[in-house]
C-alpha cells in the first residue's frame, strides 16, 4: 500500500505546490520546449496532466488571479480591472485586497488548519492574515509598506535579499541598445531565481500544505519582447530573439529546482497562468467613437488648457530624474480631465484588455444627465453601435472592432444593485487590440507597423500538473475558476457550495471524494482606500510601464 492510500479517504493529495506563470501561453512554451530550452517543463507535462486554462473576461491580471483565489467570477468577488470606478463619487481608485468580497483559498484553508504560503500573487496587498505567510504581489507600493504576513518576515527578506525585487522594472533610455535590453532581461532572470529561493526559504521556515509562488515578470517579458519570442517574427531579430529566449532557459532551471523541492516534500505540482498572451497589433479608442457619435462632449479648449497647465506644473515639480517617456505619460490628457460631464451621456472610464463603459445616469453619478427611464434603451443602442463597428485589419480582412459587448449582469450572472462599481457595458476588442481610454488622435483604431507594439493578453492560458495522484499524459481544458475548488477537493477540504468553479476530477488517478459546505457569506474585514497619493503615483507609473492605464 503506498503512502496516499494510507491517508484518510477524503484526501488524495498530500500537499500542493502551485507555480503561477503570469501570462504564460503554450504558443511560446511549446516552441521553447521543442527547442530544448525547457526540459524540466517538458518532462513534467509528459508525466502529468496539462492543457489550456481559460481566463476571465476580461483576461487581466487582477480579475483573473482573484477569480483563481475565490473560485468565483468577477461578478461575485468584485475585481474586474486594476482600477475601480465609483459612479457615486465619479472617482477612480486602485483595487486592493480590501475590495475582494469573497473568501479566498488562503482564508478557507487557514480556517481548516491547513498551512498556506503565498509569494507575489497579485491582489494580495495589503497581505491577508493567514495560517502561514503571505508576501504581497507587484502592486505592493514600495518596500516601506507592510507587505508581509507575519510582519517580521519583511525584515528577514530585506536582510537576506538586499536587491529584493517584487515589481516590474523595464527601463528605457535613448540609445540604450542591446546593453540596456540585456540589463532589463537580467532583472527578469534574477526575479525568477529570487522567486525560487524565496519559496524554498519561506517554505522551510513556515511549513505548508499549499504553497504558491508567482512569477509576474513572465508577463512583463512577453509584453516587452513579443516579436522576439513569437516564432512567426523572431527569425528577423536573431540576436535579441536569443537574448529573450534565454529567459526561458532560466525559468526552466528555476522550475526544475522547484520541482525537486516539491518532490522532496511529496507534493503535487500545479503550474498555472492567469491568462495567455499574443501579439499587440493595434489600439482601439472607444471614447473617440462616443465623441464622434455625440454621446461624449469634451470641454472647451480653454478649460482643457488650464488643466494641462496645472498638470504640467505638477509634473515638472515631480520630474527629477524621470525619463521623458514617463513625463509624457503623466502629461497625457486624462479622460476625467477633458470630459464635459454636463453634456456627456456615456464614457469609457477605465480600459486595458476591455473597455469599461459607464452611462452618466441621473441619481447615480453626481451631475448625471441620463434619465433612469432612458437607461436601458441607451444601453441597447450603445451595445448595438459598438458591435457594428468594423475596420480593416493589418492583413486586409474586415473585422469587428468590438465583437463582444456585454451587459455585466448577463456575463457574470450577478445582480447590478449588489455591484455598484460594475460598468454598464464591457467592450471586448478583437484579439490583438488593446483598448485605450484616452481621448487622443483622430482614428478610432490605430494599427502601427506590424508587430511593432509588443504583446498583449489572450484568454487561453496554461495548466500543467504532476505528482502524487495526478494522471499521467492526460490533456484537459479548464477554466481558472476551477483551480481553487480542485485544490480544496484534492486536500480533502469541503468546497463552499457557492463556488462557481468545478472540481477537475479528470486530473486525478483517483478522483477525490468531494464534499460541499454552506457558504459563509461575504468576506468580513477591512475595506476602503489603501494607497496614499504618492503610492498611487508609483502604481500608476508601474502600470504605464506595463502598457496599461492608457
Ligand atoms: Zn497577468
């Protein structure tokens, strides 16, 4: 009788090491494995279960990782983007753990006396108090903050890793050339090595039943170097293609090290991404369309100029040592600065992978102008207009710019009155198009040179698992919402009955006996604004660096 069979009936897998590869896609991993750069990953896949892990709509980091952590979709947990628009005040704010409205895997496991560890998972700042430890993710405003639970872990990390990295750091410099490119890649490779070292160190220090480490910069690497990584274009840039691909050699070494660590702990290994990745081909500007159609009015030039002057002065005051790029990003016309709300019926207030459109509704927004009895008709009209917009793509075919336009209550099966921060419409662009909220330029869709722009997210991410009781050589197709119920079931922990994901019973040699428990209601805990103005500035710069918040 082997060890698993001796355990109690409910538990089929002793421990689980979860490795998050932010934004990973088989479109890159497969060619890297085929080229012999990722032998450890290739072996794991051959020995286990793997397949596509579909992301949330929108396929964006905070929405997707929160969906993983809660086993519920954005309509329940409350996170659809980095930002959140509060229609009652007309203000944008950054999301933090305080906005997650449902219990996470860390809390559920902690309450069952399982030990958990979470390293660099997005949407874990401020760090929740768990039975184990948490090191917050890349939205940590800075190392001056309390970014660990327990708090004393922070000093230990900073002492042991003086160059502790938790954030993106892609630097631009005029004439930086290959040397700067190499430096940027070295930072990413170092972050991979540091992630593995942190995992071993903290895993040993605190013990664990479920331990997770997330490699955020896989996503950053792909955003910045897609054309060098994509087999369709990499051949044109042999030198940089080799430099960028080397990061995957390092990632695989790090994975091999973590696989050894998992095996020595008799742990199963689960690799997952939050979304996939593909080329960024162009940018769509829905607010330009709203302006051209007469739903959105901008302020007169004088008012805008006064705003720009104030902004310019503020920016110059803070400029010291920043690059010109960041300076320009700060100066750009922001939506809330130029929109004349007294004459605007609808506007996209935040954007990225999707556009989040809000109707300026009387009784909801301060100074709303759309009568409540006109709301549904206007929503239908806007959805129809956005769906009908077409353009010529780079290869000459006619495409819909926004093939899907969703009402959130239908998409997420939620009640709008419980989710005041939800947009009125979600605009889903054609794959390869990013949505920009700024009111800039004249063309609603801009297609720069082919593969000029880098990478952007796709729905299809990756899942790979191996180890005790995981099926060998098996392929599955799953959704990110399924992972937490699957992990709970594998550990013999009851699955809250209100979870939207399903247990991936198919993944196991011997499917676990799943038990369900009554949902414990909303997450009780602190709420409200977490970030100071200076921290918001730092986050804004980091997200601009990633190519978001345009
Ligand atoms: Zn991501």
